[in-house]
């Protein structure tokens, strides 16, 4: 498989992610329309996200060819084990989780550090919710954990795929007592 094809697949996955994010933001904006005065600028971010996702999807082949120019060699997966492929996917997924949430966690920690000081502190009724910080922090921790445990999960999945499917005896199928 040429490197440009792999790049195109990754670009289109990001385009799908952006489209989903845009749709979620659009739904949130529509739900908030009853609570706030609705205006056109409220739709700007979700519509731009949807536009960018469609542009990324449409131009993914050209962008991937431009990125792989001069180095568009075929990548052979010969000799790569199933466990190595699983581990690579888990590390990639962990890096995505960690990198996509790191900036938000850092931003929230900075926000709480600044606002907990007596000079700039929260007013008694204005304490923020910790839900956004918790969501991003858990995503960051899960990503880091997945990076460091990728080989364990890969081995478990590989072993799971090697096991023959369990065959039920007639008494087990009818709800009888398991002899094991």
C-alpha cells in the first residue's frame, strides 16, 4: 500500500472527526437557542467545522499526494505480526487521546491556578464546574495508560483471536449445570 493511500485514510478519518464535532456543536447551539438570544455568529463555529471537514474529505487525495511527494513508496506489511499491528493501533489511539486532551487540561489547570489566587479569585457564587477538567483529564490519563499498556492489550487480543470458539454441550444449551 503506498504511503499516500495511508495518509489519505488518516486525513479522511480526521475529516469524519471534524464533521462529527461540527454536528454535535450544531445540535448544542440548536438546544441553547431557547435559552439565549439566537444569532448568526452562534452558528459560525459549527458551520466552519462542517465546511472544513468536507474540504478535507474532498481534497484528501491531493493533500496526501503532496505530503508523500518524493517518498510515496509502497509499504509492505510482510513479516509484521498481528500482535505488532494491534500494539501499533493502541499506541496511536493512546497518542491521539493524550495529545488531543493535553492542551485542554493544561488550560484548565492554569485557569484554576489563576482563579484560586486571592487577587483574581472566584467570587463566592461564580465557582466553575470541574466537569470539563475531569473529562479532559480522564481522556489524557486514559491515553497515557493506553500508550504504556498497548503491548498487554495487543497480546490479549491476539490470544483471544487464536482460541477456537467455545462449543456448548446439549445440557449447557438447555440451561443445564456446567460440568467445569
